[in-house]
């Protein structure tokens, strides 16, 4: 059966999410693993660069030193995570399923505008407490970076940051970012921003994840030594 022509392209197609209150209580449980985190996203003429640290915390303890905080969710789109690890993993799985379903039913990939709206709508549903992602991707209209808050508010930016180390990373981006950066230059700027946060934010550290997204796809790399990229 073909989907109705009136169905919004950004609405979830897999069904409703229930147990909002229970999910919120679980997310606020201090025993849960959180990413703490610094994540950054930058646009370039060729695509987007996303970068994150690799540390997860549980209370005042470092619970993991090797967390993958940026994941591919679309043939030419990726998402960083900050906040509750379990909720972020669930959000990523849901977005992958939704984009695959969209492509199978419509014969084309979801646009970044539609994907950002879908992500915001999922967060507003209350099913993914507490996650503050950055969405980056490329479509027919070019490269896009979206800052999405934990309540689903969505803003398109040239560059943005999330997580506990945001203030340190943002200072670097304000000084280093300029329109027309190459992919390699954007990777350097993103790395400098993550390094600045790691040196000052106790919840960030243990290496860097970098995702480069172009019209050809998503390439994600992991580096335990941040200085290897500088």
C-alpha cells in the first residue's frame, strides 16, 4: 500500500513511543552512563566534518575510555551524541530504521531538512531522554549542520557544539572557522576545538572520533592520540 500523499516526510513511520515518564526517570538516574562529552560540527564547501571526544562517565567515574560518539544514520548523514548513552543508542537505531524505510518506500534518500525535523520530532516525543545531538549531512542542496537540543529545537548552523565541554570548543571555532574551509582544514579546526575542551573539561577525553560526510558517503575514523591529527 502506497503511503498517503499527505503524510509528512519527517514523521516517524515505525509507530508511537510510549512510557514517557518512565524513560525520563531512567534518564535522570545518576547510575546511568552518560557521555559528558564535547562534540563539534562544521560545514565546508565539500561536505561536513563532525568530531567528538571518546569518554563516558558514570557519576564522578570514567566508565569508558573508548565510546563511539558519532554514527552514520543515513547514506550521506551522521549524528553525534551527548547525554544519556542508552537513549542516544536507541535514537541512532530508530533514525537508521526510519531512513531505510523512507528510501525503500519512496525510492530516494531523505533530505537533510526532513531528517533534522524527524530527529527533532523524535526528541520531542519524550522517548529519548536526555540527548543533545548534532546532525550533519549532504543532500542535493549542499552541506548542512543542525544543532538539535534535548527538547527537539532545531537550528541550522555553519558550525556548532554540544556537551559539557562546549564553551571551550566554541571559543576555538569562533576564532578558527571561516567560510570555504577545505575538508582537511575543517578537520584541523575541529580537532583543535576538541583538544581545547579535553584539556579543560573533566568529562571529555581519551581520544577523538572524526566523521567526514560528503556526497560520496560517510567516513568515520578513531584516534586515541588527538595530536596525530594536528
